[in-house]
C-alpha cells in the first residue's frame, strides 16, 4: 500500500486566500470548512477563518491549510519547511512555475541545475517557499 505525504500549511487569517491562489496555480477541487461551519467558533472575528482546507488536483497535487486561532501560539518561522513539486514533464513544471512566480521572491530562477534538468526555488507572497523540479535518478 502506498504512503503519501500532504503538505499542511498554517496561516493566521490568510488560509482561504492562499488556498484560492494555489487552486488557481494547480487547478483541482477546493474544500474549505470554516470554524463557523464546524461549530467551533472561539472568537467571532475568526468565525469565517478556515478550520480545514485542502486542494486536490487530478494530477496528484494536494495541499492542506488552516488558520491558527489567535488563542493558540503561531510563529511562522524563517524557513520551517519547503514545499517540493516534481514532475517528469518539464512543460508542466514551467507552467506551474510561471503561475507561482506571480508576486513571489525568486530565490533560484527556474533552469538547469547540477542535479536536475529543470529546477527553481521561490518564496510566494504568503511566505511559503516552493521548490519545483524535474527529478532524475541519483547516480551517486
């Protein structure tokens, strides 16, 4: 039985906007459940924040997100994680890169690297760092 890993992103009031952006990049189906929907409102100002959210695309891309309530500690950190997106299709990686790059800070432009024919790294407008590449077998 295969094991999968889904990146779960934590925000404070920006999860809905982030999920909408990622859906515009990767396509797919969005599920958004607010604290109000779940009957778990701890602060009226946060009732419409996301308690559970995810994007699932036909191509296998998945991401989850929620808004950390203000009653809980939240420190996004400097570089707590990267989200890695890989495809053997260079055109697909290039298209996804162009979409994600909008409003982002490019840390490594998309192009050839010593370990990949196509690799790039950027931090999007939500502070999430993404690595996109075309994987190749390791010959070390």
